[in-house]
């Protein structure tokens, strides 16, 4: 058996798909929440600080 032969029978694609769906829903909920940085000056994360 070469290194490129994969046995996919043991993988649970349905569970993986469900996990991805849950992660996407969590990201959407997190994105809907207001984001506030340390100073709440619309430059959260230091992106526009010089």
C-alpha cells in the first residue's frame, strides 16, 4: 500500500458536515454582535493606530 492510498471508510462525513454547520452558525452569531475594542474608537485591534 502506497502513501497515497487512503481508507475513507472510517471517516464520518455526516458528523463533519454537522460540525461545520454549527461552526458557521456560531460565526454568524458572533458577527451579529456589536464589536468593541479596548478604546471603543472604531479602531479596535489597533488597525488604525499609528
